[in-house]
C-alpha cells in the first residue's frame, strides 16, 4: 500500500433509523444546532465488517461469539483465539507476555481484515498480574457521518401481536422513532504510512469499498431496511503524504423543496463544483479516481467526463 487516498461515501435512508442513540430512547442521532442527522463511524465500520464476514468469508476480529450457554466472548478471550503457533493452540503458561503479544498480533494481522483496515486496542492477559494490550492505529479512518440537509424525526406507535400479560385482553404497544429521509455523507482517509504497521494491502481497500457499497444494500433488518448507496468515490494520490481533505464539504445537495420535505435522492441535485475545481487544481498529484454512482442520482458533473477532461486515470468500481 504505497499511496494515500480519500473516500467520499453517500447513502440514504427512507423511513428507518440509521443509527439509534441507546442513551436517548434509541432515537436517530440529530445535531440539535443544525438539525442534521448524525451517524457514527462505528456504525459504518459495522456495515463493512458484517458484509465482509457474512458474504465474502473474511475473518474479522470484532464480532459477537457466544458459547453453548449463550455467554458472549470478551475481547481478551477473543484475542486468545489467535494464540496459535505452527497450527497448534499455545498455552499461556508456555510463553512470556511479550511472546504472547507477538504471536497474537502476527496472527490477527494475517487473519483479520478489520484489524488491518481499522486497527484497534486489544487487551492481552496472561494472568491477573501480567496484563498488557496491543494498540494498532487503523490506516482507514472515517469522520462521523452527517446528513446533507436537515431531517425530520417521526414518532410511530402501533399494537403488537401478543397480549400485554397472562390473562390480559389488551395487546402490547410498540413505539419507534424513524427518519422519513436522510442523505448521509461520510468522509474518510486511507493512510499509507499506518498501512505499513497493519500490513494492509490494496486488495484490502478494494474489499472495503465493496463492503461499504454492497454492505449498505444488504442491511435488510427491520430497523435498517430502506438504505441505499448512492455515490462512492475514492481519489488516490501519487504524491507522498498529500490529500485534498474534507471532500464531503466540497459537495452539496440542492433541492427546490425545503430540507424536511425531501423524500428521495432525485428530489435534488448533487453539486460538485468545488470538488471539481479542487481536482483541477491538484490534478498533477492525483494518480487515479475510482467511483460508483447510483443511476438515480442527479449530479452537476459526470465523473468520467471530468476525469477525461483533466487527464486523470479513472475506473468505475462495477459493484
């Protein structure tokens, strides 16, 4: 992994909760000052992880594993799953704490794509008195996602299928908070220097791009169905330690409707004038552009046409 790159990912949700806040009745997160929807980077990484594990067969470190009694594995015991040498499980008593850390770290980086991408802090415990941790800075870092417009919070209430208790004639009630619509923008940086420490490859980044796009499409649980990827853009740079920065602030969503009336991506146009101007200014530093655009998106510029005009190599991701 020799080149820095930036990622801009836009997806939308319709009549669902993209990221509930557990300390606020699991309501969709909304910035009180701007009225815009907030989605954490943790939620986005979970989307990619689940797709890569469930659909592509990659091993991931951060996943829920339960024993026969239903007890969920903690991080220390998950780390010990990788205490393996020459194909055999190693006893903690047979190695020193530094050796234990080295074996686990090497195996995790070899086996777990999410550790190579996102890094992590993994607790290691040889005994009650001998404890440490493995800390890896992830090469891929996303900012918290925000909607490109103000959103409207809707409260829905209905009846359940079962009685509220034994011998009762009344049914239970259910309630939930959803957003009629939110077009969410995520921005991320892929750091080629940190990639050296986690052994992240270009193939890993390509898998992540697929995980973002197809993982979003495959969120089909009741609370997440209704999410669609709209634009995925990756700009790869040829110049060492350089990137344009804040790509999400260079694209706006313009609609004739008021923000809270918007219900679909084709209710407006994505304007990329400032992004195109930046690309033109820095075109000598750009190695290539990779992208995927949903056919329902209306945009002020076509990426292939922009790249041809600027003489920048480009390719459609083709998911």
